[in-house]
C-alpha cells in the first residue's frame, strides 16, 4: 500500500502484521428502509475497497431489524447500488433476520447470566431514569426480577402475548456510567408487524446495539467500520461480545467521519418525506442525492468513485462542497463524450443570400484531435440560434451576434445581421442575415475577424426533444426543512431543437450540448418518438464567469486580440497553469476543483502563494481564497481589496488553532471586507474567541435539551439524526462561539448517542 494510506488502512495493516487476523473481512450493513445515497457510496467504497486492497472479503448485509420501515424494494436498490459501483459481495447477500434464532439464544444466555432483564417501565419512565451527563441514572425497579421470571416474560414476549411497548429487554450494566450508552441499554422490543422476510414469525426484534455486534461475530467480520455517530456505541459492542465470552478473534469497531455535502440532505427520513409528499418524482429523481438519482441523471460510476477517493477518510466530521462532486463528473465526461449542437430557446435566422442545403463535416471531439469521430451537420437557409446569442443593444464585452457585430456559426460560416424583425409587442421574432461563402470554419479566406462562435441548428433538419434542466434541489447551503427547497430545481423544455446526429437507439448515451452542459438520454422516459435528455451538470460559462478586469495604467501594454471563443467551453490549461495545477493537487493535496480555480486565475494564485508564505495551511487558505476572496472580487469587479493575503493567513491561523470557529471566521471576514482591519483585532474587540471549556458549554446544552422535550423524546425513540438539531441549537445559543468539536462530543454524551 501507499505511504499515504488513510488511518483505517493503517489499522488493518497493523492488525495483519500483529497476526490478529488471518484474513480481512469487512461488511456494508445498511438498513433497507430507503434508497442508498451518496453517503452510502462513501461507506461502500471504504468497506469493499479495504477488503479488495488486502485480498479479503466484504459482506453485503441488510440490517433488517425494524419491520415497520423496511421493504424488499430497498433491498434491491442497495444491491443495485453496490453492483453499479463495481463491487462484488460474493455468492450471498446476508440478512440480520437470518440470525434471529441465534440472537434470541444469545439474549437468553445473558438473562441466565444475570446480565439482562425484562423491564416493564413506560418509555417515559425509562427516559427519566437515564439521568444526565452530570447526574447518575436510576435503575428500574423491574431489574430485581428473578432469572426465572425474566426468562418466562421474554419467552412470552416472543410468543406475542404482550402489546407493543408493554415490556422491553435491557442489558444490566451500569446506571452511573459516564458513557450513557452503557446505562442499561435496550436489547429487544416488541413489534407486532409483518417482516419483509420472516413474515409474522417474530413479535420481538433486536435493537441495533445487540444485533450488530453479534451479526459481525457470526459472519467472522474483522473490522466493523461505521460512522462517528456510533463512536459511543462501541462500548456496548465490546460489552456484549466480552460478556458472552465469545471466542477470539472477535470483530472490533472503527469509526470514520460521515459524508456531509452542502445544499444536500442525506437523512433517510427527509428523503422519504420528499418522495411521499411528491416534491420529487420518486427515489430515482435526478435531483435526489440517491445513487439511483445520480445514475438516472447521468453520473458515471467513475465520477462517484473518484469523488469518494478525493474526499478521503477522516476522523472528524466536515462539510464537502457539492461543487467538488460536480467537478468530478465534469472532469470524467470532458474527454469521453461527443460535442453536439442544440438550441433550447430558439430564435429564427433567415440567411437571405443562401439557397438549398448542404452538410458540414464536424468533429465530435474538437479539442481532442487524435480522437476519432465526426458527423454531418445539415446547413440550410433557415436556422435557429439561441435567443440570448443575439443582442440588439449589447452590453460591454458581448461577443456574440449584434446588428453591428458578425459571429461564426459553430463549425460553419460567419454571418452578419441585416435586419431585426419584431412583432406588435416589440419582441424579436426573426433575424434576417447574410453569410460569407468563403468563411467556412477550417477553410476561411474571408479575412473577417470574429470573437465568438455560437450554436445553431437547421430549421429543416433539427429534431425536437424534451430537455430537463436539473439544478440543486435545495437553495439553502445548509437545508433544514422543505422551506429550503429550490423552486427552480427543475425546468422542462418540451420542444428543444437538436442536430439529427444526436438521436440514437443506443442506450446509456451522453453528450455535451455545447454551451449548455453535459446531458444524458433518460433511461426510463427516452423513446424514438419522444427523446428525453437530462442535464447532468453545466459547463463553466465564459460570459457569466469572466475574470474581474485588472486596473488599467498608462504604462500597461495594449491587450492582444483575443482568439475566437467558443461560448460555454472551458479552455485547456496552459503549460504554466498545468504546472500550478499539478503542484496544488499533488504537493499541497488540494481537491481538483479548487486547484483548477487557482491555477486558471493569476491574481488568485499569486494571492494564495503570498498567504502560504505566512501560514502553512494549504487547504484552509485555498478554500477561503477560492470561495470568499474570489466572491468579493467578482461582486466588486475589482482586485482592489481592503484586506491583504497576510491578513487572510492570520484569520485561517486562528481557525486552525481553534481560537475561533469557522462560523466566526466568516463573520470576521465580512468585517475585513468593509474595514480592512486586522482579524486578530476584530476578534479581540468583539470578544469572539471560541468557547471550548466544557464547564461553560454543559449548562447551555442542558438548557437546550430541557427546552426541547419533544425532540428529545423523538431522539430517545430512535431518531438519532436529531443530535444535529441539538448541536445547532447550542451553537446558536453561543452565537457561534462554541467549539463545534467540543459541542458535538458533549451533546453526544448528553443525549446518549
């Protein structure tokens, strides 16, 4: 393995070297209560990837212990996701329900050892008696039942003699344990519900903490890899295996940071809500962060795998920019897919000095000459261009067609506007134009200079298609509810026009619609009679994302004439830019999207290099410069900033040293934009130093919990995702000053997660 291996692979190698295990066996154990999402893709890559790298095996196991939420359609979706990503689980798919008889026998064994008892207290009583972080819990009065009574009650629970919630089986551990997970955790509950595999055979079902560790042991798992939210559960995991005296080698649990992406939710509950309430068109809606959604949208498995590889495996939770995922699919498709012409908002152009029709040879890969592939593009008297590619009163820097400015038709001829036709309301309905017969692309002898080439299709030959323009499902960077949904996440264009070469009977086909982005033939709705294309991801628009102009000086040389620009096409990196890109990705370990932005922008790269001299924090500096500093430049249309690169380095240094939080850093940065003040002085003046003392934070946590009894009840009932709610409320109560890491740890303990 590489010297740059992640901490999980380092653990595996250490275990193998020490002879702890003879073979590496991992597992991917999702609950089949929803379609797998991009977070599951990360877990799939980790578990199957580690098993592959060390010539071991990874089991696919369905954690089907809750019959009220599980379904066979989710099982099939999970299997499809693993297979699509290119992994193999072997001959069998495992199910926790396979082990129900063994798990029941293990529970009986704990009862006989005096290590488990049937509790008949109400859910409210159990919750009240758990205690708090600072107060010991109180053991249930039913813990004094005899072994015989507990065995009898547990067997009757199994037979279905009691109602849901009437009794519950608990482990007898320690009601004063600092880790509240050990305060007599729940092992079995009564559920009178039909199970998708076992039907009505069982009336009791094991809880996660009991079933998971024993399922791992039964399957011979060596490394039980899960997300950080289960860190405190590790003590129960070990307690069950040790108390039962199970033979070694036993599995051991290791935690990694779960995947968080901005503008995205990955709560199964929230995703199910989107589906059930009709905000999306099913689990595979291309706007959904499910693997089925990405697959239908047109993402490739290579782009997903590359994304998971780029974000790496960390021990601390963090938020990944969705732009990084979008970069991965754009980067994967850039050299793979053919370029074609399409018009989404057509404006008619009549070429008055042309008659008849002809076919123009056009390459599918104009920027990759060695790559084979051309097609015939029909050219005729009547064409359609994009409406926004013509401007009667153009703004400065508009290089497309105007009454006074000619333009090239992509792969074709240069045309010039002669007359603008309008309707009674003053709307432009047609452009009368002329073409230059000796100006065909690749054989132009006209001598006419143009600065841009635009898309077009022949009115006579173009095909009508439905185009679905997908955008981010949420408008809020950190979505919390349905109110954060993006109302413009889907635009359907029923009659877009496309060159005839695009219509194909080949499945799984992708194109770059020049100017618009990358598109995929919808695998469900596409037919020859009604072609449907989904937008996968857009291109970087060369008009909307122009670099802020540099300040002109009298001594500055005149700019050289710009080469002809293909609207919407990102130019290849120059040799200098490529050198910077390689340095940023390989030496400084920046993600490819951030490195791409820095390498292409001379001002930003110089700013970044200057900041690096003051502070060796490549990733932190790169993120704030490409996001926040670049934003200020774009908004002001100027590189004259009130703050310096050294001040940005000082700001990030305070974040790295945990003097201030990321949230406070954003607040300080906004002040720097306006005043140019030194960030350390701003922090001191406004008393923004981060709070990390548990003695200060704990009372705030207890107050937040006390004020939200309903959410606490839902959490105790199994909705562990609400831990994020409590963390957010604590951070809000401190004005963002509390150290998020400390808050997460203390809230986890307080909530018994």
